[in-house]
């Protein structure tokens, strides 16, 4: 440990070119460690790391609108249309296989001021380690109707 040396100044470059699907043990060698100038490596610990590699998978999942709040006084929610209704996600096979739908970020109904409002709404990946291939947003149309008195 060197005083004044931060973790961001030290990195290890791992060669995964000969690795296979499943668990792999990668040995850390001096030549794979990047250090600041004038710092010498005296010991590497741990000497190896376990890396689990999985096939990349894609899947189409349904988009579900998440709402918050209530429509303004005198209105009720008639419906929400989403385009596209499904998006394609990509990630590790074990994670993608467990995702059947993705919610949008919360749509604040109390902030809707017109009978029909079109919004670009971000998808909420909520810590899932996947990416959305068609972009991270969907088009949402919120339709309100007057309530009967």
C-alpha cells in the first residue's frame, strides 16, 4: 500500500481471448498491471481472479407504463399508449432469461395538463445489467377524459 495512491491509479488488463463460457481462473501477472510511474510492484494479491463468462442473449420484452399521482381535478385516466409496446434487451443469458417486462420511469399524472399528452419516457432498468437495443426511451401518449359530475 502506498500513501496517496488511489485505486483508480492502478488497473489490471485481463486477456480473456482464450477463456470459455463458464468459470475461468485468470492469473494476474506483473505485465498486466498498470501502475503510475515510479511505483514498483512487490506483491500481487490475489494471484488470480475467477471470471464467469456467459453467452450474450437478446429478448423482446413488454413495456409497462409506471404512473405516479392522480390526474388533475375533474379528469380521469382513459388510457396510456406506448410505442413501441416491446423493446429488445441484451445481456448475459442468465439475466435476460429472467426479464419478461420493463417498466417506464414514473409518469406523473398530476402534471398532465391536456386531454392528450405525448411524452418521451425513459425506461427503468432498475439495476438490471442489461441494455435496451432500441434506445432507452419510449413514446407515451396519456389520454385523460373529463369526469361526470
